[in-house]
C-alpha cells in the first residue's frame, strides 16, 4: 500500500530499523514527522499487533533510468509513444512499491515527463534528474560543450552527467580510456557548478577518477577499477561513490532477466569481479558510499533492493549498506537536512515492514515484508 502525504498517522511502540531493544511512538502530520519518542510501556501491558512493525526511512536510489523501457535503445524507438508513457508510469509505481521514495535519474527522463507522470498517473516518486548525458559525441571542444550544457539547464535538470569512459559496449582493454580531454572535462564541471548544478560522472576507472577528484564533482558512478590510492584521495575530497554493483552481476548471467549476448556478459563478469575489490578499497578509506542500481527495464524496476544483497556480499555491514541508501544518500543529493532519517521535522518518507528489515535473508524476503510505503511530499513539491 502507498500512503500519500498523510495528514495524520500514528504508530505506537513501533521499532525503528537498526535500533535494537527500543520501541518508539511516532506521529506524522501533513507529511512530516512531528513526534519520534521512545515508548514507555506500562508494566504488564500486552503487546498489540501494531507493535510488531518496523519503520525505516524511504530508500533513495541514486542511479536509475526511469524513462528507459529496453536495454537496447533501438528497441525503445520501435515502441508507440503511449506504450512508452505507460511503461514509464509503471516504472515509477514499481519503484515506489519496493520502498524507494526518492530517485536520481541518471539520464533519459526530463522534468516535464516527471511532472506529467506525477500529475496524471498519481505516482508520488520524488525524482532528481540529469535529463541528458554528455558523451563521446559531445567531445567537440568548449564552445560545443557550453551550448550543450545550456540546453541541459533549460530542461530544468539539477544534475549534469558526464560519460567520462565507456561501459559495457566498450572493449575491456579500452573501457577506462577517457571520452573527453582533461580541459573539456574540467570545463564541464566548472560550468555546471557555476550554474548551481551538481555533477555525476560515469567512470569505470583510470584517469577520469583522478580528474573527478581534482575537479570536485559530486559523485562518481560504477568505478569498478577504482584503486586503493584513488580511494584515499576520494575520501579526502568528499566526492561520493555510487558503485551500482548488482547490475553487473545481473548482466553477467546469460540466462538472467537481461539475457545479453556472450561478449557483453563476459565484460559484465569482469566488471563484477573487480567491483568487490573497489568497494573494499572505498570502505576501508572511508569514502561516502551511495546506493544506486542502474536499473532501466521493466524486468528490473521494482527489484531495487537487490543492491543490498550485492553490497553485503562485497563486504559492507548491514548498517553501512542501509546508511548508503538513506542518510548518506540524502546527503549526496543535498537533502540531508530533511530526508533519510526518522526524525522530527523530516519529510515523512518511510517504509513500514512486518519483520525486522535488518534481519532479512535477502532482497526477496525484505521486499515481501513491506506493509506500507509512505511518501510525505505534496504533489506540488514533486512537480
């Protein structure tokens, strides 16, 4: 069940995920937490069923693609526009059902599309967008880049995405080669920041991570060939790291939901093998990690919690993984003052579970334990 912007909702004796041996009385008023206080049970008081619930902040997915309907863009181009719109609306709905209340779309969806889906399909997902992506076709010098950046700003996007290296489509031996010159890369970041836009960088590794640190971007994405030395400098710089680890394990399975060709599966498998090491380096160095899935098809939207399984497999503690999806993710978005925590005054984006989410064996068990997803934002805020 999705509970939209509740005028008043109260939970007595509910658990807060991650806090053991305590229960809380929590009240939500007009979409905000107005009371979060430790319960003081009366002696001999019987436990009510409601007290066997757990609450966590709404999940923030910092790297998704809500506009995409197919892994291959050519397949999407063959679809009717109304079919695409319906599939995009379902992507919003599926994302919400899995407990994700805020998403950063990493390229593909426009703010105008978000407003349409929120208004006409009544899907109250909070989305920050980068609208378009700057890639190899834009490596044409400063003048061209300035024009492209102004076009992106005109859409209303809050982020600029730089495709600094290739991805699954690039040969393994070339995947860390930069798509831009250092001068072009630095210009994009300076221009974006001067226009109050944040910058996320798609990079598999190599020198573009160094450039990202030097330029002070807001987050790097994927980074499976991140080195130990770069991790230390990344931590010192404050640049966040959003690994999007689970998608590469999914893509590596030739019989999985994406069913990619063997060449792409092999590249994904190599990336997945490297990812565990990179995430280990980042964790040891104290890099701020953000939760992101890079999910972009109907077979994946709604299964965002699988990222938890991969992060745990790669060495994060349960508390670290959850922090990457709540408090730290909110801070990366610049919303740490009002999102990502169960605290008085914060927006009441939350998930109610029938079992302790910190004890879930896997994402499937976690997802099926969801009772209610609460979104505190008003429609006007989302649009």
